[in-house]
């Protein structure tokens, strides 16, 4: 289902966003879910999101949007956030698996506007009925777009030979993304050339019986104990410390704060390896050292 969201008549205009951004939506079920903005980043008169209604895998949020939302209904959303930005590059290879097409659409619209060199490889079970297929077969885009049903039909040809000035923008189910990333790295691509967006946190093998640790708040000097099986966010909230929270799954980046000392056990899918040295997601990550010092 495709939703078009506009500001209420008495509200200010919607904030601008860059390709790759997403918003949190308070669904009718009361659950907060993240959805990529799939409309043009150059048109902020409305936000567009596309929601896959899958009863088999839905945890309640998407299903409630698809079955309970009606035209004119008011929904509470966050400002756009972006953990999947377009890097500077000479050319771009966009690779989408299924509904992973959504954050890539604003990218290709921006790249086409800028006369950049790009191509899209769109893997979908039914190419004829795929979301946005009609638009992508438009004469303006069709020479850049390649449809395939699955990776069994082959990986994108462009990934077979590494190109140092190309950025790979990859989005889709975890297994699909892992397979494409592994194929690219095996072919000689550098890991930092592969940019990804996950729709849910990667499966974790971490035990729920993690060791307790302490969090030191640098600004006040306060020390807070984080118990085994408890998140840093939960411990802080219980101590009366106000923090930003949204997805609580390590996907959105709302709760990321500067990490001043200690070694984090990072379990989010937002921070890059480089960023992990100086930041941590409070909702899901823990500590590899007896204490962490946060800029709070």
C-alpha cells in the first residue's frame, strides 16, 4: 500500500529530506514503525511511503496501517532521519530486493536529475507487478533499470569487476543483502563502497544473560547500573534520565549518543565501524568493558 502524507492545514510545511531518509510512523495499533520515504526529495509538499502487507511476518504495525488507515486520517510521524545517505561517487549501482526498492527511488530520481551515471538492479518475484514497475519502465529510466526474479538468475553484472569510483547502494531482506555484499567483496570490492539499509535488526546470537555494567554520565558524574538483560535506555529511563527513543530495535538512530570512554558491544544496524568508536545506540547495545562513559 502506498501512503501520501501531507501536513495538517494548520501546521507548517513538512521538513525537507535527502534521498535515503525514513520517518517513524505511529501506527493505528500504537506501535511505531520506520518507513523509507519513496517520493522525490525535491518535492516536500508530501511524503510518500510504501508498505508491504504480509500477514505471515507482520508484527502488527504494518498490518494496522494497511487495514485501518483511511483517507483523511491523522497520523503522528517523526521528522525525517537518514542513515543511508548517497555518498560522493562518479557512478552508482543501486541494488534492490523486493520492498527494498523504496529508499532507492529518491536516489535514482536525484541522480537522474543531476545527470549522474547510475543503474538499478531490481530483484522481485513478479517483475510485471512489482511496486513502481510502471514508473521504472518509463522511457526516462528504462535504459538504467534491470529486472530479475531472484539471485538464481545471477548477480548484477556490474559487481563482477570492482570499480574504485562506484558506490553500491543496497537494500532488501537480510539474506539477500548478505549474499550480494559477500559476492561483491569476494569480487574485490572494498567493504566501504557497499552502503546498506536494513528494515529490521540483524538476528543476534547474543545471550540474554549478558553481564551487568555501569554507565557514567559525563556531564553530571552520575553512575547508573545496567543489569543483565536490561538495555542502557531502560536503565537511564528508570533513573529519570530523558533520552530520545523511537524504534527501540537499533534501526533508526534516534538514541545514538557520543561514547567518551569504554568499548561498546554494538548491536545496531546504523553506525558504521568507524562511528562505533565514538558513539553507541542506547536501545540495544551493551558494553565490552566494566563501564561506559556517555556524553549525557
